[in-house]
C-alpha cells in the first residue's frame, strides 16, 4: 500500500466513523471538536449536524478560512487552560460527541497528553456519549466500542460512556 | 460536499489518474515528479513503476522520511535553476511521464510560474509522453487529452506530446 493509498484509506475511515457517530449519538448534547487543524472534520460535522452546537478547541488556529466556527464556538489556547473553565461553564456530562485528533509525531508526548486529558474528556461525556480519538484514552466509566465500528483496527479508538 | 469529502475525492482522482498514466506511458523514458511535497505521489509512482528511473524535483524537501528518492534522484533547488542543466544532461525528449503539482495559494504567481515552465516541460517530454499537471500549461506540441481520462473536469490537466 502506497502513502497515497494509505491517505485515502485514512480519510475514508475517518468519514465513515464520523457518519456512524452522527447516527449513533443522542439528539441532545454538545459536540466538541478537539484540535481544529485544517478544519476538514469540523466542516464535516457541522454539515452532518445542522443546528447543533459544535465547539472547536485549538491551540494555534490555522484552518481553511471557510472552516472556522461562529463567534464564541472557537476556543483558543492550551487544552489544560481551556477545558477546565469550559467544564465549569457547561457542567459535567454535557457532550454527546467528542472528536479528538491532536497527535503529533512524538509518541511519548502523545501518551502523556492522552493520560492527562483522559479525566477531563471523561467528565465532559454525557451517559451514552461517544468519544472518537486518534489514540487510546483511559476513561474507567467508558467502554471501548472500537470493534463495533467498521474502522480498521488501530486507526481510531471509540468509547461510549456507560449510563 | 464537505472539505473531508472533497479531500477524499481529490486524492482518489489523483490516484486514478496516476494509475491510468502508468498504463498509458511508453516502457522507455524517464519519469519526473516535479514538486516532491510530502512524497505521497512519488511513493505511488515508484510502487507502480518498479525499476524505473524516477527523478524528483523539490525546492525545499520536507517529505516523509520513507519517501525520498535514492541518491542522485532528488534534485533540490528552484526549478529555473535545476531544469535547464537537467535538460542539457538528459537531452530533450527524455521523459515518458511528468507529474507536476506545485501550486500555491497565489493564483497570479501560479499562472506566471506555469507560463514560464511550459517550454521547459515541453522540451523534456518524448513524443507520446504524458504530462499530468495541477494546472494548465501552454505547450504547442502537446494535445490536451484531459477529457480522455475520467478525472473530474478542472482537477487535473493532462497533455500528450504529439509524435
């Protein structure tokens, strides 16, 4: 498989998974895009979930100009500075869906980041809420349901918070 | 269509077109990848054309480490500095396939670049040789055969040098 094949597979898996999650989630609850990046998946989520409140978190915004959230829905800064006040404002258990794609090339840094983020993400998820992540998170109240999706193993990690 | 849909379409069209070209080109002649970028299409070409001489041109190499050409096959520098001596060394009409993807966000700069590059690219193509470009080029000895490929209009420009 070439890198071009692999990029097509990765993006297609990402789209399939987002479309699956959109069908699965509760009609009530926030949607959080953690790591806006180029804005591609944010654009997909807002298209598939019209009228839904979608917040995007990004340390250094550099998305395509068409892919910025409306005022008040882009939260800029380090996640450990921005998530705690967000949780305080919106209360725990407010998110129906969290999509998080923030990995860098540094695997050690990624592991440490995922470990520190896990309790914050877990507290945001509502019962039945779904988290799609580009890596594993440690969230005791959630079940790893990656195998229930059809995404190739190891490309995405999918969790559902128990009721 | 979301930006995620659009990215999948763009990469799929790119792969379809490279695979088409690989079937079309003469078994003899150089392959030139102009603009190495992340190395994705270079990786695809070398996989589909094992044993073939493939040269990559790049001003500022920043490809994935796995996607670099072997020694002597990466030509670093501004194209207007590197192409003329390459043509002198390999003689005119030495390329069976040129894939060129060098556009930036600046449309005026892109047009000027394409106009200045056209005679250099044209002189490199062998009779029957194919050029796949991310934009239009002005090459009087070549026929625009974009419509013969199944790539959506305007995504790629395809030329074949007349015999």
